[in-house]
């Protein structure tokens, strides 16, 4: 008998993060410039569009390729700190209360959803960071069916509770420190059941504190990808 080792479900033909290298952009040169398939506050809903531009195409020092994404905290009306954001969903600011702001997948609108049917082991990305005050970066991903919100629990009834639609979560919070060199981060997906996802909701912010923040805090992102580890299957075959 000879032991036979074979690959089961591998990474071949698995779902990938659309435009995770940030090489393709829409509305270049306008305050609504965003990576294709991604969104910022300037294409959001409610009061989100009244804030400053917080997403920029950056050609200086990308990790790979020609461009990376720069996400920068700014000021609205010269006094209100607006968190920099980049997401596969839609930024919503239903009121002037920052606590009621959220990001959502809009399953009925192709501009605010990213289809994703794979079940990866982790999400990998590269980042640099320029911190001001006590700010720190954050990136999260949710695999889900139907609608989804971040945060999932509503505040003052601002949206439905999407907890039951979530299949897996990957969450990362960075340190309050400057990161001048491109640094790789790998965050595992934690699965709650065996359903097949329909969408991925990726949210990234220049500061993880939604209620507070400092002007000019900047997060650079590049090369976001889903990682699938191969499944190893073993068996035996008769030799002669």
C-alpha cells in the first residue's frame, strides 16, 4: 500500500476581492474619486456627502502596481472631524449624531455591494499609517447573505439588526502609532455557520473611534486579498 496525498478544495477558482489592488479608479480628479467597486463618504447617504473628501488615489509609494488608496480624516465646516472611510458598501449618516452613522451592503444596488461566494480562511492586506492624537486604524470584513450593517446592532433604531445574516467576520484594530513602511496584516475569518455567502462587506476607517478623531490622520491601503488554504485529503492505493 502506498499513501496518497491529494489536494481537496484549493484556492483555484475561488472568489477574490474585486479591485483589491486599487489599480482602477472612478471620477479621478473629483472629490468623489474612489476605487472602482469601492465607496467613501462622498458617495454615501444622508449627511455623509456634506463631509470633506476622505478617499484619494495615491501614486506615491504604492505597495505594488501604480496606485494605492489613501484614507484621510478631514474637517467638515472647518470644525467637525469626519472619519476617513473606504468600503465595499455605502456610508450612511442619517443624522448629525456620529453614533448613528453606519456602513451597509445594499443588496439591491450594484454600486454598494460586492458579490462574494467563497469561504476564505483569512483576509490579507498591506498598510501604512500616519497617526494624530489617539487615533488608530481599523479594518473589518463580513461575509453575509442579504443585507448587512457595520456595526451590526442598531443605534436609536437607525437600521435593522443584521446579526443573523452574518456568516463570518474578520476584524483588525491597529495601534496608535506611525507605520512608515508597508506592513502586511493577516486576519482570520471566524465562521458562525456553513452557509454560502452572497456578499462581502469590507469596512476600513482612518480611526477606529467613530465618535472622536483627529484631523489629518491617514491610512494607506493596498493589495487586499482573500486567502484560501488547501484542504489536504489522504488515502491509499494498491501498488501492483
